[in-house]
C-alpha cells in the first residue's frame, strides 16, 4: 500500500554507495525508519533535503510487517532557515538527542508540535530555545519533576527539595527548571550565556536518570565549543 507521512528527519545511515536508511519522527506514527534508494546518486536532488530536523513529506510503500517501508519520493515541507553556525550546531545536537530519546515513541502529535515550536524559536535566534525544549519535552514524555516549594532539584527523585542533593542543581539552575516548567510561555525565558552550560549538564543528567540507556549525544562537544 502506498501512502504519505510527514516527519522531521533525525538521522540517516548510508547503505552502499547510493541508498540509505532514514530515521524520522512523524506526526502520524511517531518514530519511523525507512529505506530509500538512489538518494546519493550524482543527479539526485533528494540528498539536499537530508539535513537535521527538516520537515519532509515521505511517499511510502509499506511492505510486510517484518520489512522496512520504502520511500518512493521525498518533498520538503519546511526547510529550516538557520541563522548561523551556532544554530546549525543546535540542530545537529537536538536531532541526535531526539534520534535516541524518541525511538520507542509511537504517538507523534504532541512531540511534533513541540519540535515545530522549537524550530520557529531557533529561526528567531532564541539561543535558549533548545534548553527550554528539552525540559518541556519531559512533560510530554511524562517524566518531568514535580514542582514544589523546594529550592533545589533532586534529579533522581524528580522533586524539588529544601537542601541541595546534587552539585549540578544549584539554586539558580533549579530556578530555571522551575520557571520553564511553570510558565505558560517558557520560550520567553532567557537563560544567560554563562549559565547555559550548567543548565544543559543538568538536563542531560536528568535524562540519564529517567530514560533507560540514555547516551550523551556525540555532538555535545561541538555545542560546548561554539557556546
């Protein structure tokens, strides 16, 4: 059966000289893997679409339940207009992060909306956007910390406490978390440039506590160098 699916490209793996396996997060079915032929031939226009978090329409032929769906054609729906190298590094980092975090997700609507919002913020040069997004995503995935009167986040317990439990979660870092989780417009929160590395480290540690088999994205080092 042939049908269409819309999705954000997360990654791809070349298969031979011209073919590839694509990993995408779709609005309809969550995380999906596809096989595509001849995408890396010299004359192919399709390879230019294979950039992190580009929103694409995939025309799919489903095979047997044990076989990977085949992409018959790709059309761009939204090509991210990156403002510069810093934003490029964020796109690579977030796509790698999502490629791991979302592998077991089969429901796409809420996550899809959050990715759309993130890309708008990146295009508008919001340099705190990826941090806000990663905290907001915890709410969608159902593992966000419970907000209370405490001043320090306890990542293991998913609660705020009166005394610090982990040095990653200073009062300032914990306050960023609390504001992002409680504000109706969290993308308006601007995280100071000097605070971003500490906030990012706290987010990655939280995911390591609450997501089985979590791996730190390899592109983290690029983020650290550029930010």
